[in-house]
């Protein structure tokens, strides 16, 4: 009787072991159908995430360039004061892209290109910095003035103006420079979230 009791207790365990051994498909892994379902889900997830990723990359580049521009606007103003010399930021654009150059001298004395290369015609003038925006980069620069002069004596900027950085999707961050050389950042029509609309 005692032996039967032990046998009865072991019976369910041995039946379970027998059931697993009798189902070879459990050991074979995924079936082709299961694999296709997983691949379909992965493809849909990637397809849904791709536009968001591209939008994130564009915003990242746009904000990086906007921060660089406002830093350079502050820098050229401080250079004018520290050198006690008139400084300028001049803008240029063509089919290959756009650029800006920080320099001494008159508005037309120094030019830049989309590769970031700058040159001054008058050897008395010098380039402090030049930044290019090649067309294929997806970011372009658009200014409503050709050049801004930073006067060390008066501490003013002439003329006041605004500079747009525009992404390939049309999203825009604008830097507005007032007559005192201070900058304000906004986004036309609120096209870039997180920025005040202007």
C-alpha cells in the first residue's frame, strides 16, 4: 500500500515529463509563421519611428546652429568692445548654400561661402570666424540685412535685424538682434515647439 502511494505521487510528474518529451515542437524553437509575425511587428515599429527620428535629427541640427549663431553674435559684440574696434557680421547666400563671417572693416570687404571659407579683399581687415551652411546639410541661413556693424564707442548694432535658420521641413528658429546688440530667440508661427512664436 505504501508502495502504491509513492507510485501515485510520482505519476503526475512522470506524465508531465512524458508530455514534454512527446512534443518535439517545443524544443525546435519558433515556427516560420511566428518569425514572420515578429518581423512584421518590427517593421511596423521602425516605419512608425522613422519620421519621428528624422524630425528629431533636424531639430537637433537646427537648435545647434541657432545656439552657435547667438554665441557668435555675442562674441562679435564683445570683440568690438575689447578691441575698441568696429566689428561686423556679414551674411551671404548662393545656390550652394549660405554663410556668415565675423570680420573687421567695411560691409563689403569680407565674403564667405557655404563651405565656411572666408576672404577679405583689403589686407587691413581680418576674419575672426566664418561659418558655412552647405545646401545638402538641410539647414539654411536667411538674414534681412547684408551686414551688422557693432560699434565699440556707442555699444550699438547698426542696423538691427533678424536672422532665420531654416530646416529642410521649413521649421525656423529666428535670432532677432536689437540696436543694443542684444538677441532674442523665437520661432516664426511657433514652427519649432518650445520657442515663443514670432
